[in-house]
C-alpha cells in the first residue's frame, strides 16, 4: 500500500480534523524540549478517545508504520521526537478529568490532562497529588507516567510509579489493556501496568490513568539553611527525618555556584551575610503553622549546636516561603544564560553525592579550565542535577556528556534519575545496566512489540 493510500485510510477512519499531514503539522510537534534535531512525521494524529488510539495503532501495525507517542513535549531526553516516516500521536485532546473520588482519594484522567490540572483538581477536593515539577503547566500525565517522572516531592511521596494505581494502555497491534482496578492490593499474577511506567512509549500508549491522591497538609513550614559540607547536609537531613518523619516534604540542596548564579540572573537578594558552600531548602508539613515553625526552629537549633548548620532563616509566611524558593528556580533561566545548556540528571548512592560533585568539578577543571557548571538537586532521594554552559567548554557537548557519565559509572550511579533515556542517554545505558538486564528489557520489548513499531530507536 502506498503512503498516500495509508494516509487516506487514516483520515477516513478518524476524520480529517484528527489527522494532519505535511505543512498542516505544526512545527511544535517536530521535536521536544531536549533540543534534538526536528523531524517532520508522516502524519500527526490527535485522538479524542482510546478507540481512536486503538484504531490508529491497528492500521499502523497492519502497514508497518512506526508510531511515536507525544505528551506535552517537555522531555529533556528526546523521547517524544518523531522518527522518519512515523505517525506521531499527540495526546493533547484526550484531556478529560473523568472522575475524582475524594472519599477514596482516587482520580481517573485521560493521558492528555496536564500535571497542573491534576494538582488543582486535587486541591479543590482537599487533597494533593504527590508529584510536582517545573513543567507542571505543560507536561501531561501520560508523559509523566511514561517517563516515571520525579520532581520536588519524591522525598515524601516517591516517583510517579508510586502515584499510579491503574492504567489503560493500547499495545502496538491496537489491543487495549484495561488495568484500572481501584484496589491497592491485587496479587493476581504479573503487575502489568509496571511494564509501561517508565517505558517511554516503547511498549504501548498510555490512554487513561488511575491516580492515588494524598491528604492535604494543614500547614507547611519552610527554612533555608546554610551548611559547611555535604556530609553536614546529610546529617541535617537525617536529623529532620528523625524529628519529623515523612512530614519532611522537601530537601533541595544547592551548591554555592548555583546560588550565586540564581541570585544574579533573577535579581535576588543574598539570604545570608556571607556565602556558604551549600544551602538547603527544607519544607516540613504539619497541622498548625505557628507550632510547626517553632518545632522546626528547635530542630535547627539542635543541628546548629553541633555546627552542621551555620546559619538559617525560617519563613514567617507562605509569601516569604515562596521568596526563599525563588532561589531554586534558576533552571528556568538556563536557556537564556547558558549557551547551550548541557543538563544532567543523575542518581548516586546518597552518601557519595558530595564526592561525585567534587570529582566532576575536578575532571571538568582539568579538561576545560574556566568551565561554568552548576550543581543542585533533590539529594534527599539521591538525585543530583549538573548543568554546564556549553560555551565555556568550547561547545564540546558530547565530550562533556561522555566524561560525566564515565564518572557516574565509576560511582555505580544511574545516568537518568527522572528524565528518562530517550535518544540522548541511550549510548550510556550500559554504564548502569548489566548485559543481562538489557537482554531482559529487549525480551519484553520483543514480546509486546515484535515489529518494533512503538517509539523505535528510543531507550534500547
């Protein structure tokens, strides 16, 4: 069958308004936030229902046409970038909030609903959703699930995987797997939904998601603390968790190079009279704001006595808390101030993060004297971000990646903590996965997508 006949059949099946071809496809669907070179797909399909997705995949499967699922296109690993001759399937019109049961703290949504929409709906019901990240207004829940997104709340609630109670997924041949049973306990063989969480669309397309929600905290206290060393920061985190348990909802660590850049770019005032090697933003949840601040102040006093903390400020209102958190928002400025921005998202054994940061700084200093690199991360969950200005390393972006991931391998870490593998990290996957693990992944891929039509060339 010719491509033209295939496209005609696709349009006849779904309707012309759901299928775009050629110049009718908007440029934004050619690539994602990763900076991967754009590719024009053979067609763009914008389904409104699971039945539309199933019909599209059946036709593509019958005619050996590759398929690339697309969510909010906010990914940083190139996982949603089209491949030549593919049908790109955008989930943006599958954006129905189908059900919210406040009594059982469950929400069912279509995959195209944005993270922010889920958060706002949960708050209206007196609940919260356990994942938050900067792209909340654009990223979609289906993409969050497909990449097993993390973000600022992982310390307290876990990754996206922990928020998903059920999924509806369409396989490469159009088969629909309805896995939306609202039960926490369900030991009936393989937990099939787990295959698709973090698979980046290589095994099937997520169409609907059953999400778990959490009770909304009645109060929150925020502190910005200064520490003399990374080991001191771990001692502070341990002390806070011993004192407040799972109520510690954030522990965001920022090296001084990040703090100075953030203040300069955003025009922020220095929070302390002098610079310090490390600052941490700490959020603690509780029942009453004044008493919670008092408890946080007492806990910080204890770690100051042993000099794990050398200075601290506690926000006296949520407005002040937002001002403190502005320090952490420097990544929004990367595209403006780094030319280009070379961004890394890695996981390390928690105790090794400080040594890893020192090792990267030393390795970059040796090869690219004068480089400009920033270190920051969630750290409480083992996640470190490193961003380097490509101009200060002579534009040698590939060499910078190879050097950093080499050190990740030496520390037995992960080349991707929360952004996925996509195409950017595929060459380095073997640094943190054994040949046996990779063989098992390929076997799963072959079983569910034997024609290799689902997001081909990504991850594996």
